[in-house]
C-alpha cells in the first residue's frame, strides 16, 4: 500500500498551525501517511534591477530561507516527527498557490491543506489570497481550515 501524502501550507499564523493540526489528525486516522510542510516566501522574478541590487536580493533570499527554516519549518517538523509523523519540510520562493500545487503533483498528494486567513490577513481578504487561488486552480482537493 502506498503512502498518502498531505501538503500543508504553513506561514507562521494561527490558521497555518490549525491546518497542520488538521493534517496530523487526518494522517493519524488514515495511517501510512507523509506530511509535506511548506513555507512559501512570496517572490517575483520580474523586477528591473541593477547587478548590485540583484546580488543584494540573492543575499536577502538566502537570509529569508534560513529564517523561515529556523523559525517555522524546523520547529513544526520536529514537533510533528516527535509525535510519530513522517514529515518533510520545504521552503520555497515564488507564488504560494503554484508552489503548493506543484508539490502536490510532485509527491502525488491526496490533498493540500491551508489556513483560511494567513499572516497577511486583511489584504488577502480584500484582494484574494492563496486559499482562493488554490481552490480555483489546484490539481488535487484543497481543504481550507478556518
């Protein structure tokens, strides 16, 4: 029997934590599961900058990845692993909805799980956020946790 995979978008918010809790509950009920925890740093490659600015941007990118790993992904992964779950932590730059869906395709995920309101809060409620884009475009079912 193959493993069931859940991809969880984690952003450091309470809603993200609830999404991870939901994924753990599903994994426990289903058995033989893997949870892919992903933190996405929104990043647009389309910017007109000088070579010096691009060098600084690359440095900031590496700092952001390191910070996301140490503050969000590693603690969440270690905690879930200590509870007996098989977990993989991932940090990526780019469009969160696209990256979460790409991870789901790559790992043959059964589901993507995200919080309804992430760390960006009001702006996403007004202009649409990751959860809304996922529901519209994802290749697998999406569960949105309030």
